[in-house]
């Protein structure tokens, strides 16, 4: 299978849209933090227009699935939980489950993957629990992303180089910031926002 290169690279239209979005975001930062531009606050677009704008502005319909009295630390109970969730999945034309992301924290995703592996030899996609793709959500995912950023951009040897994260940490006395994001997540997140948005 070969994919034409023009399908992978951004088109001219994509580049124009990206440039427009970046201008919009930069304008928001300038208006927010530079007093000379405060009077333009009503002039800037609060939302970036996109093809799903009308859909995403509509109110979501949430349907609680109820409480399942199972212990997800046990693989057998996690299998029961995923079996229960499978009842709510739509079907493909061939009768197989349509795959959906199942959002959970890091540990729950690992347990969900273990449950799917335990059923890997089952006879059908339904019994193999193939209707879900486990997706790490919320704090753990944010933590992993922030750790990647700090691994690449936060280096103690760059403390004397102006404009680096480590230099800014020392210059503005952000003593709670460290390269181990798991221990100092809130400090690290606030510091990165301070550096990028202020």
C-alpha cells in the first residue's frame, strides 16, 4: 500500500488556515497582556471558526450508564465491565462492533488492555472486546505530555543562556519548578503557561 506524498503534507489551504489560527491566538495574547491593545478586546474573535463549529456549540447529551459493582483491579471484573459497555456500541454493516475510544486514567487503560489480551483468542470481535480503544485521559496524559516538553526544553546546563526555560525559572524565582513533572506538576504547568502566554 502506498500513500501519495501530497496526502501527508499540508496543502496550501491548510497552511493558510493554520496561519490564520496562529494570528488569532497571538492577537488574543497581545490584547490580554499589553495595555495599549486592551481597547481592541471586543474586536478580536473569541472562537476560531472551523467546519464543526455549529456542532460543537450545541449542548451535549450525556447519558449516565449507571454503576457497575465490579473491582477493576481484577482482570475478570474488568472483562465484565467491558462486556457491559459493549452493549452500547453501534454495529458495522457486517455486525462487528464499531470501535470507539474508551477514556480512562492510565491504570484503568492498562487494565482494559489486559482484559482485551485475556480475550484475544475468542471467536468474535465482540468476545475479543475489540469495540474499544483504550485512551489515556486527563491528568496522566497531561503529565506525560508535560514531562516530554520538560525533557526536551528544560535543562540545568542552559541556566546562563537567556530565554531558556531554566534561565527563566531562575530569573523569575520559580523555585517550585523541577524536571520531575510527576512531583511538581502544578508548578511546572503554571511555569510553562507563564513562559508561553505571558
